[in-house]
C-alpha cells in the first residue's frame, strides 16, 4: 500500500502525463472491452436462460456430395430428425426447430410481418426454460392435424399487446389458420440462434401450412437439431447419430463415411464458423494491436518520466534503497494509471458498445447490456496486465542502468541521453499502426470492388414485392391470377416506371431445371449447381434494369419456345459462337430458341460462383406460382414503398402482409462483411494512428526539452532555423520510416490469412502498401514538426544558462 500511496503523490505532480496516459489506455482498453462483449456473445456466452448449456449440443452432418466435395451443414430434414430421435438413445432429449421465418399475422390493413420459429414440443423442456405466462405447447399438440396453438415471444407480447395478461386464449391469424395463444416465452429468451423471434408454433402441426406441402417428406431441408447429452456423453451420442444419418440415404447420399458431428450450443462455434464470428475474431486481433500501441505509448511516457528522475533515483540508491523497491514503485505508478484508464474505458464501452454491437450484430437481439459482470472482469484483467507490462519497461531500465553519471550531472534533471528502448517502442507503435492501415486499405478496395461489380440488375432503383399467399390458403392458379391483377395496378402507378411478375427471384428463390443441347452428350456441371430457370412476364428486364443483348420478351412470346440466357450459359454451351438463334431442350422436350443474352444476375449473394441461368416467358396456366413482383421506381425506391404496398393490399380484401423491399436492401447483407471490415478496420487504424502520432509527439517534445542546451549551442554556432527543424523532424521521420518498413513486411506476411475476407484485391497490393506507408510518414512529419517548431524558438542565451 505504501507503494501505491507514494505513486499517487508522485503522479499528482504530473497531471499532463496522467491525462495523456489515461486517455491512451481508455481508448486501447475500451476498444478491447467493446469487442470482447461482441465475441463473448457469439462464442462464449450461452443463450439466455438455457439450463446446463454445456450438455446441449447442435448436430451437424458431414458427407461427400459430388461434384461439390465434402459439405458440412446443420440444416437437414424432418425424416432424419425422427430417425435420430427414435434410434439414438444416448441423448436424454432431442428437438428440432427452424430458423426464424417471416410470416404474416393478421389480414388486410392490420396485417404485420412477424418472425416465427417452428419448433418441436421438446424444444422448451430440453432447454429448461419456463414460460412467463401460460404454458408451452405439448407433444399431443405437436402432431399432424394437431390444434393450431402459438407461444408469443416476450418482447412481441409487450410491444404488440402491451403485456396484456388476458392474451391467453386469444385467436391470432397466422397464415391461413387462426392460432390460439397458449403462452408467452420468458423475458430475454430468443432460442438458441440468437435471433429475434415473435412467436413459436408446433413444428409437425404447422410445417405443411407455413413451409409448404411436402416439407415433412424426404428430400426437404429446413430444420436444425439440438440434443441434450445423456450419461454416455458426446462419443456415444455422436456414434448413434452417425448410424442414423448413414441409414437415411436421402440425406447421407449413400456416403459410407458420412458422420454426424456434435458442436456446442453456440452456433458461431460450429464446425464451420459463421461470417460474424470470423469478422469478430479478426476485430479482436485488431483491437489487441490497438491496445499494444496504447501500451507502448504509456510505456514510453513512463520511461521518459523515469529518465527525467534519474538523479532522484540515483540519490535514493546511494542512500541504500533497493533497486527492486524502486522498480516496484514504478510498476505501482503504471498499475494506478492503468486502473484509471480501465475505469475510463468502461465509459467508452458504455457509449461505443451498443453502437458497435448494433453494427456487428444487426439482426441479433441485445440480450445483455454493453457492460455487465463479464465485461467488467475482462476490463479489470486487461487493465492490470496492461499496467504491469507498461510499468515493467521503466522498471527494467532502472534495474539495469548505471546511475553513477546521474549523480555527477549536478542539479539538472535532464540532460539528453539517447534511449534505444524508447526508439524501439516508437518503431513498434508505427509498425503495428501501418499493419492496421494496410488492413483498412485492403478492405476499402475490396468494398469498392464488390459494390462496383455488375450484379446483373440495378439494385439502386428496383423494388421487390412478395406476399405469402400460399400460406394464406390460395391455390397456385389463384396466386397467379391475383398477382397479375396486382401487376396491372402497379403498371399504372405514377411512381413506377416498369413492373413485372416472376416465378423465382434474386435473393429469394431459385429453381433448378434440366437442360440438354442438341449435338452434345452433356453440359458442364458447375459448383453452384444449376442450370437455374425463371419464368417472367414481359417487362421483367426493364423493371430490373438489366440490359439485353438481342431482344427482350414481348406479349407475343407467351407460350412460345423462346428463352433468354445469361452470359455464363452462353459461354459454356456455345463457346466462341453467338448463342442467339441457337436452341436447347428443356423439360417440355421442345427446342427452345435463344432470343437474348443478359449479364449474370446474382441469385443469393453479392459474391457467388458462376452458374447457368435462363428465363422463359410466363404463362397463366403454369403449375408454378408467382413468387414476386418487381418494379423500377422513377425516383428513390424508398419513396415508392408505401404506394406500392397500398396498391397491392387494395387489390383484394383480407390479404396477408405485403413485403416491399428495395433490392439494394436485399443485396446489402451480403456486402455487409466488407462494409463491416472497412468501417471497423478503418476505425481502429485511425485510433492507432492517433495514438502513434501522440506517442511520437510526446517523445520528441521530451527530446527537445532535454536537448535545449544542445540546440542553443547549435544556434549560437550559426545553425539556421531549417537546420534545427531538420534535426527534430528528421529524427521522427527516420523512426517512422523504419516502423513503416517493418509494418509493411508484417502486413505482407499476415496478408495470406486475410485473403479469404478480401475480394478482387491481393493482400500484397502495392498501392495499399505504398498508401499506408505514405500516410504514416505524413502523420509522423506533422507530429514531429510541432516540437521541432518549438525547438527553433530556443533563445541561445537562455539555453546556455540551462545548467
């Protein structure tokens, strides 16, 4: 305690140093605490309210699937779930559930979109949760033909029904059926997928209606499985699940080496880590680099302070003080600064945490506060470690240095003595900062490449409208008739330039179709599957903003054997030839003539493997049903959303919810990883750049103060202002140049790891490396100029009397 009391008195005499150190540590530790909150949510913290989460596992299925190779996925079908449930006795319980599905609750103007999870009756007991109100549905209700019952999410119940306890027994329109509310889930419970859920419905009873007829049959993929381990543990459960998996040829594809894998309940830690988890881990590494820069900054400040106190320390040693005691006091000062920085970091986390979490985990509910017990513990631990290691630098210097010259130096505290350790810390700061700037530059170029590519349509002016009429009880013929009536209304809407209907649409649904080419034995098989087909009305390509080489469809093409194909299909099936005028044979066995070629349109992601895709004219007698209407807005697509929704909703009475979305909003989630990397890498690189500039400025300011006499002598001997500027600025730029070179080499070495997150740019991109180095050198020159300018104002007479 004496060391800490002495440290407090010492630091109180240096408010400037204290403030600088606390700000640096607050930024460095705060960045780490904020990112830790995100990583903890994804990878370490179990889902809220789950009992004994270490015994709850997710099932993943790995098999070889020619021509795609080995695949691992948690998505499977209902028949496999029932087989594992009946044969795998090593599980105490097994449950199946879906991802959150978008559904329409209510009809007409009162219709709203809700997020529904279909889950087996065993789902809630397996997780050990209790309802906040009423009850969960039972196994007797989770059967084909069972009663339509629903459990509401706590947040939805509070928002939509104001927490009315009389909600039990009320009827809610969901799809085409009326569901009876039997319970409300507990507060903060979101299931195991960390997603917003408004309602849960029985899996077996509701799947045929909400997911479509035949969804419970073999060959369907729409659900996930979790299990609670029995006394036999993981090995026995995995072995029994694997046997059941191999017995289902429809899902194992006859692969004798197919296996069922058991992963932790946290989905992000599965065999194939999620994109959010990968980006979060990268950001963790980046935040650690920022902390290292901050730590080096504080260590340099403390080292400069220790060098200023050399005479004091030498006197104390001469009077019999132990070096260990003095080193301990220096570490105590550092730890006090770090604890103060940690407290300030909590303020940074309280402010930045919700913002960063909303940006990183946009679709996840905030199940915890930005600062809770785990974040507090992490912040305290990081602060103590940072303080200890930062304090070790001046402590080691005191422990090893020969302080005899300090006793002979007279009363002046501060003759300048070069310090290799101080320079090494500065070089390290610059190197780490350049590494971050390179990462930010690579993400910026990747984002520009992703956003600048040809998506095959114009996302900036196109709207996509969908309405789940199938779940509302409409037949395919009725769905098509109603959509064509809606289309007629949209075509005359003032804010709509062009409109069309389609079976299959980007970022929603793709249909595989068989194709053969006369004169060829086979067609190429691509990793992305296909060929894919789409039925569209005339005006589709105008509505999507897609240029057509050849001609687009006209009303006269309805029922005619004509098609428009994408560029990949044209290149692979007729290499080196003009595809227009050629023909292929589809499922109708007719030779379909190609009348146009269009750019490849993205199906599910902004970046995806190429695939063959063709379009044929829509016919009213199609056995398939229209899945979407697309419109090209005259102005901003956001301004047309409300008029389009109103026009469609007014076409008939009691229609379900109409989802009208700008196509750019559908593209955005798949661009988000690059936008996220650009923003976060840029933010952290900027933070590190500021810290490095402050560190360089601080050290050079100390150097100028210590070299006052030397500078005065130089000026007295005839040195010009430019000579003095060059002396100080040159020192800063030389340090920055060495650090930039080391940082560039480190970025080259680490770029291979980052390459999987980049698009269209090499990790060794020379422009990025040159730009990072130039930026760092420019900032270093500015940071060096400020103390250098002060050095030029030294009065030689004053400086010569400095001693």
